C-alpha cells in the first residue's frame, strides 16, 4: 500500500541501520525501499523511482561521493541525503559539492532525519501548478484567487498563505512552529500559538461549509493541523 509522503530508497551496507530506518520511516507514512550495496541500489532506483535517496558515504562496492556525482548527472531532480559516520567539515563540504542536498551524521535522531527529508523534498519538488482543486475548493495560484463552489472567497494575505501551506502538505500534519516560520518568518509575535489558531478559525469560517465540523482543515491535538485530501 502506497504511503502518503512518498517513497524513500535507503542505501547502506549496515543492515541494522536499514531495518531501523525502514521501521521508523514507515511509521511516518513513507514507503521505504532498502539496498545494502550500490549494485542493488541502482536496480531499485530504476524499479521504484524513489522520491528521495538516503545514501551512505562508504559502500562495499562504491564511494558515496562518486556515486552521488553519477546520480546527479543521471537523475538531476532526485533529492539526495548523504548518510555517514564522518563528521569533519571537509567531508560535509565534499559531500554537498558532489551534489547531495543534505548531510546527516551517524548516529542520528530519527525525528531530525525525518525533518531533513521533508525539508529536502519541499526544496526540490517541482514548482507549484497554477491551479489546485480539492473537492469544492479551488485555488488559482497565479491570480491568488480562491473559490468554494465556484464562488470567490476573499482572504487576507496571511489566510491565503496559510491555506497554500496546508494544501501543499495535504494529508500531512503541519505543526504550529512550521506555520509560524512560514507565515511570520523571523518576526517575534506574542502568544503566537493563539494567533495561529485565530487565523485557522477565520480561514475555516470562509472555506468550510460548516466551520464547527470542518471537512478540510482538521485539528491534530497538541501538534497542529492537517489538510484533508480529497
């Protein structure tokens, strides 16, 4: 069964790490394919067409930096996170210069790796389409125009940005901290959690048929909000 967040291919010669990665990432709604060598990994890239690659720096049949350079020429849009036990600055620089999008040092926290995976996928995904339609809701990104049941809805700039953020991550939980960074950047706002909740409330009043029983913007208690996919 396909997961909501996409497919990850992890290539590492440490089978224990692969087992842990697979178990933890699948809990966070990723499909996970693993390979213990570069020769196996090449076949699985062609077979599974992953959305992101986690690549160990040292493999029994290849150097991760050279492999990364090859992949970057063959698959220029494939996001790559380099995974290694080395933590010297020079190793990180070489890894990034070879084409990796990010660099994670072993041992690592699973939640940090997941955050880096999601950030990497957001940075490297194709530009947003001009239109999005979810149920009775439609967004014209070029014109910043929102309609519900073909009726134009007037949103404030912050409400519009909030809606676009939720739609871009539909099916996944968007935390309040991420909403704060996306909408207010580095600005200091007081009682920011309440400010976000108020914006959510106003947005629901405008796009939901019954804002007290929302169809689109679902509250995930203690974490944030999830935009329900069609």
